[in-house]
C-alpha cells in the first residue's frame, strides 16, 4: 500500500505537466488553424497526440502495481481512480485541440468528412446531456455500460481528430496552385464568423470554399478578379484546399510560395 501512496502524487505531477503541455501546444493549434504547416504546428500535433497515450500508459502501470499488491496479499483500500479522471481530462483536451485544428470547414474537405465531424460532435454532446439528466438509480444500474459508451465517444473524438490533423500535418505532397476567377463572396449571416468565396475555373465550374476574413474582404471588392486555389493531396489522400490572393500579406500567394514544402 505504501508503494501505491508514493506513486500517486508522482503520477498526479506527471498528469499536471501533460495538461500544461497540451494547453500550451493545443493553443498553438487553435491560433494557427489557417496557417501553413510549420515546425510549431508539427510539434503541437505530436504533443497533443502522444500526451494522452503517455497518460494512459502511466495509468496502466498504476493499475498493474495495484493488482500486483493485491495478489501479494497486502491490504489495499481503494483503486487509483483519481488517476483515471486525469487521463480522461487529458484525452478531452487533446481531442478538442485536434478536432478544432482538423475542422473540415477550414480545410474545405468533402461533405462526408463534415458529416462525420458533426455526427461525432453532436453525438458526444447528446451523450453528455443524457448523463446529466439520467436518473441516479439507472446510472448505478448501468454504470459499466455508461462508462464504456462515454470512453468510446472520447476515444472516437481523439482518433478522428488525430486522423484529420495528421492528414494535414504529415502531408509531404507537392503544393498545387491554380488560378481561378472570383464569382462571389458571402457570409451566411451578419453575426457569422464563417465566410465563403465562390470561384470558377476556365471551364466555368464553380467551387464554394471557406476562407479567411482577409481573402473574403479582398474577394468581395474584386468580383471577377483573379484568385488562387492552393491544394495538397493530404497524407491520407484527403485533399486540403485554401484560397490565396496576390501579395505577400496574410492569405497572400507569395507567402504560400515561400512556405512550399
């Protein structure tokens, strides 16, 4: 039992360090969601991916120690459950950071990925709401099932965020820049922070893409003008698309060229 008591504070210290790392590097994923992949984004991705695995591994070691002491016949009062709470927190924080960075809208991915993203999001929210309002006797009766479903949703969030983030961060394909014509620029509503620009290629085929405010304002004032679509095949063959305008400022084509892999 003494061994467990000694290791618990050590494990909590490690969990706190992991949480701080996720908050710092997860914030980088938040603020650089629209930016070209750079060293800071790559490091942030790996931290947010590996930290939950390290936390789960530490918890597994604690459980192994707990059960080994039990088999040896020593007196053990409680299982190291507080450590599990820390693991859940770390998984949730990492998942939020990568799900935000991997939002299909930023990347202008296909509809199937947007549907899956929203399905996971609202499925998770719905499950949490159900747990809050579920009756106590039902919760006690189906505790294992509820815990399994909750853990499954968290892991699904984590894996999906990792998959879509890795598709961009680990992409080593060539950058393809094509010239298009601005057809229109629109905002879904006056209060919306999402903005879209519709472009057309030489054959007249139109594509509607989400973009940054800089590109949006430029496009709104230059209907019929030139704009560039920047595409990469993606590490898992899920093509990422973004719009760029002439110039070297935010969203400028010269900056895109400077950052080509």
